[in-house]
C-alpha cells in the first residue's frame, strides 16, 4: 500500500459473502465459512496497514442495494481499502451482465436479487491508485463461465489491484469448509515471517490451494504486464533468475525440447531475491506428476509477480515465460508452447546476439512445438511470427527455415477461408 497522509489515517475492510456455489447438492464454495475464517485474522494484517480501520461483514444479504450502500461507504474511506468477495457468479441472460449471486438469487431473479459486477467498478473507479485491493474467491456457474472465457478476466478499474480465483462450473467442491484459496491466503499470513505483500501472498496461495483445472487466476500475466513496473527490490519476493543463473547456456536437444523446468529443479536450495524458497522444484514436481493445471497456475502467479517487480522486458520475466512454455509442452498444449517460446525468442533477440545459445534454444523450442501442433488453423496463425524469428538467426540451419516456410504454405492452402 502507498503511504497515507496524516489526514487520511483511516482504512476499511469490507467482507462480502454471496450465495454458496452448489453442484448436485454438494457445496463447491461456502462463502460464510470463508468470511468466518477471515474474521479471526487481525484487521491490520488483512489490510497491511496500522491505521485505524472500520470492518464491515455482509453475510446473507438479499438486497443488492444494501450491498451497494455498504460498498459506497467503504469506497469513501480516504485510506487503504480491502474488499473481499466470495460466492457464485452468474449472468443476467437478457442483458449478459455478470452478477454476484446474493442469498436467494436464482436464474429467474438475478436481475433483481444479484449484485451487478459493474457496480463494484463504478464505486471503486475514482479511488486513488495504490489504496484499493479486491480479493476474490468465486465460482462461476454454467451461464457465467462462457462470458468469463470471452473476457479472459474480470472487468475492474485500473486503479484497483485484484487478486483471486474463479473456479469453473462442474468441479468437485470442498464441502462446507473454507475454500482452498482463502485458506491458503490465511495460512500464508500466519506462517510467513513479516507481512508479505499481496502479490506474493496470492502467488503462494495459488500454488498451495490445489485449484480445480481451468481455474481463472487473477490478475492474469497480461494484466500484470500492463501495470507500472515497480523498481527491483520493492516487491516482497523476486521470483526470477537473471541471465547468468542456472538457465544460462542450456542447449536444446536435437528435437528442440528445452526442458526448462527440469534444468532448474536441482537448484531448489538456492534462495531467490527477497528471500524465501525457490518455487521451481515444486512446479516441476506438479508437472511431472501430471498436475499440469496446478503447475501452470503457480507458474503464472510467479510470472505475474516478476512482471510487477521487474517489468515485462526483464530477463527475470523472460525466464518465467520459458518455464511456462516448457510446462505447456509437457502438458501437450503445443499451441500455447509455440506462442510462448516464440515470444521468448523475440524478447531475448532484442537484448542478446542472434548467436546466443538462449536465443537459438528458444527458436528451436518454438519450432519443435509448432511441428507438433496438429490444429491447422492454429499452426497457420502461429507460423508467420515463428518464421520471422527463424529468419533473424543467421547461424540457423537454412533447411529449418525452408521447411517451416513450406509447411506454412501447405497450411494456408489447406485452411478454409474465414477460419
């Protein structure tokens, strides 16, 4: 949180429990249990501030206007603000607007009994940057999930820092207990020395929460890249390895499969900048155990943290993109792996020689994954950028570039117009 002037010495914590997410009579997210657990955490710890603060609990509210009034009061506080929301997201099918379901909200009544998501943004939009955090532990129903996939995120004002998870419909829930993400957030607050910053807490909670496959993790790496980068050392936990660290000088094999996660796994005892254990061995263990969604969610969270701390053009950010690229390859997601490896190659080429092993290795990884991509339309879409990268490497075997060009031509000829 930013420092607050003397006349602004007052904060607010607003905890909102919406309707429970239930599937086949089994509770997936129990908002009341989440609020009860957060309620025993000292407010200065929750808010990361020692200023005098007000706390508002809303559990079981049925009238969205009541929630709006409390939200408006909280937004008017001049100091730091934390808003926590837990429950079920749905959609007003007539207007295709997202709503947080309140107690008693049904598909037929959502327009009158749900809290429109846009109200949250409207009330928080005018607050100064750096003073507002929104923490989410949500599940989307079948009506809301396609809209979230279309958005790729949850809409929020740029002045608000949003951390949290939105689970997809149809997952097996944890019963009436505290949700995994909220539980791990609280556990990290209790067990970490000092009070970690919110981005670090989020990263640790994501990694330990055993999230359902496909969970939307917020903020996305793209959203973190769009935020102003902090100077190195300001964030609580720098997760990257600069050039010259364990990843330097790794050559790719003949098949182009640079096993980035394996290559760094033996370095688990090394402390990362800012202190704390290296998360990469844990990520590697998840991936090799077939828990690819969890491995990628944890890697995305750390990539997001590094983007925030060092900036999107930093060697640290590039290193974490390499890790995510290799995780995608291990999971068989060659479309994502191709895109990430190509991006790594372009990023490295901007600051390294075309003959650098890391540049050639990224290009080899991208080329290998592209050749494994069976979706013709996806391969045709990814091909031009990859070929531009290959063409910028004078020491590359020219046969690779020629074969790539030939494949792209075949793909274009075979891909129906309009796909």
